[in-house]
């Protein structure tokens, strides 16, 4: 898993919002999460 990852970070969750969305396959719950990156362990820090 680590070898295949482009980026690995340690982060804190800042916000989390969930809502129902209707798709052509039915209804699903979508969750939008915002993180504050504390440390980049692997990958490009500009992401």
C-alpha cells in the first residue's frame, strides 16, 4: 500500500460535511473532508 501511494501525510481533520446525492444508480451519501496537513511523509508537498 505504501509503495503504491503517491502521497502520504499526517493531517488533522478541519471540517467534515455529509449529504445525500442522487445519481443515476440511486441515492448515495457523499462526505467532503478538509484536512490540515501537519507533515508530508512521502510525495510532493505542493499537493
